[in-house]
C-alpha cells in the first residue's frame, strides 16, 4: 500500500527498531521525489549496518545523518546538514522517534536513580524540543510552499508540514491505574507525559504556520525496547502509523492517537 506522504522527511533513531522500519517503509511506499533523512548516533558504526544496507538499496532516496539527541551541538550540525540539502523546499515531516527507557523493565521505584530520571528526560523530551525548535524554519518553508487545495481544503497535513512525536499508551495519566501494575517505569512514563505536553504546546504555537503536531503511540511492538513478548511486529505497527500519518488533518493536531488512529485520553 502506498502512503500519502511526500517531500522531505526526517526520522530520528532510525538505525534499529521502529525507526529503521519507518525509513524502510517510507522508502518503499513514497514516490521517487520523496527524500528521507535517516538520523542515528553513529552512521559509521556496527549498530547502523542495517540502515547502511537499506540506504544502498534506495540510491538517492535516503541520506544518513549523524544525530545524538543528547548533544545540542550534534542536533544543530544535523539540522544544518539537512537545511543545506533541502534548500528552499524545506522539511515536510519531522518524526521524533528516538527514545530510551531506563532502568530496564519492570523498573520499580527502588531501582530508579536520579541519573535515570535526568537522562530519560533529556533524551525523550529535551532532544525532541531542541530538534523541533531548530527545524522550525525548515518546517515553515515547507508549509509556505504547499497548496492546501491538494488536501481538499484542510490546512494541515503531514504532506504539508508536520511534527510527529512518538509517544506511548503508558504516558496517559487517565490510564495509569490500569497500566501502572504491569509497567512502572517512572522515568519513561513521566518523560512521555511531558512529550505529550510538548506536542500540545507546539500544536498551539505552530498552528499559525499551518504546521500540524501530533503524538502517536505505536502499539506494544517487538523491538529492543518492546521486548520479545510484544504482540506487534515493527512491520504492522509502522504500516498502521504511516496510514494514520497519511490521514491526519486540522482536527488531529495536538492529539494523542494510537497506530490505528484511535484517540488516547491524556
Ligand atoms: N517498542 C514498543 O513497544 C514501544 C511502545 C510504545 C512507544 N514506543 C516508542 O517508539 C519509539 C521507538 O521505539 P523502539 O521500540 O524502536 O526502541 P528501540 O528499539 O530501543 O530503538 C530506539 C532508537 O532510539 C535511538 N536513540 C536512543 N537514544 C538516542 C540518542 N541519544 N540519540 C539518538 N538516537 C537515540 C536508538 O539508537 P542507538 O542504537 O544508538 O541506541 C534506537 O535507534 C520510541 O519513542 C519509544 O518510546 C515503543
């Protein structure tokens, strides 16, 4: 199935897990003119081998970019490199996918240190905040060039200009009584709840530029983070998420949705 996404698309944490599958399906399912900026910490290292292979399979369609979400200089250098390549066309879609979850599950209070709280917050919230802030001029360029007629009059879409923050069901404060007993994860839950607020704030802030900002929960997925017991494959989760991204419009900005498009309460 092809997806209704186009232009310049940036994905963070794209060397493995959901990020790698996002790049794979975006390369497969978008038209030749689309370009994917696949960001990872160490493009030359062994952990990026699968991404290098994928990049070679789609000549001219994927550019690997070095990006460490914990390092402000690295974020700036990455955005400058993307800016140089996209020029006046700008960036159509930023997918903030990279994240960490420490200490390892079930991560009870007793095993959680200040260091975990700080590192997870910095990676999962401060990184996406800085990246969006630095990408804003590129997202504005893309938004200005796009004709909303293409989207049946809706001003906002992932084709025009958008930020997708990959969140989680267990960020939901309302659902905490049912989800807490199976996954305590203080640093991760609190960071993703903060990412939701970042999503809501940026949706308000950027609506004057017609930039859509939505948080998406990928489901419980079999990756290094999700573990082997997770019921969903990366293929099915990403197929669902790209379908949801293709259909997002004005009413979805500032929302938390799941990979099938269902709304999740804050
Ligand atoms: N899997 C699930 O069940 C599940 C459920 C709900 C939400 N999510 C969310 O989905 C997203 C992807 O998760 P996943 O399951 O694919 O996780 P994963 O397999 O653990 O992959 C995480 C990715 O983030 C990257 N990353 C971590 N810290 C980084 C940093 N400082 N700078 C740049 N990249 C960094 C990793 O790169 P390295 O290889 O360099 O470490 C890796 O590419 C995350 O936002 C996660 O919270 C996942």
